[in-house]
C-alpha cells in the first residue's frame, strides 16, 4: 500500500492554505494600521508585503515594489 499518506497530506496542505489565506487578510489589516514601517519577505527574500508607512518612508509605491528582491 504505497503512498497511503498522500490524501492526508493533500488535505492538510489545503487546510493550511485556507488558514493562511484567512490570516493573511487579518495580518494585512493589522499592518495597515501600524505607524511603523513594516516589510515582509519570503524565504527567497522576495518582498511579499509592505505597509503604507514603510512605502511612505521609502518613497515607493506598494504595487511597484511587491515581488522584488
């Protein structure tokens, strides 16, 4: 019985993705309300989030810097 674990792994990944999506919205709301500048990068150091305060401090547009290294 090979790979019996795959359905469980897929279910766990789907659940995790759903939780991340929900919590990402909450995190974005918290970051938006901060007066401190906050940058969030992923494991490859790609910018995945920047709040308005950081964008003002760095004098950049949020949309133009997201996804950059």
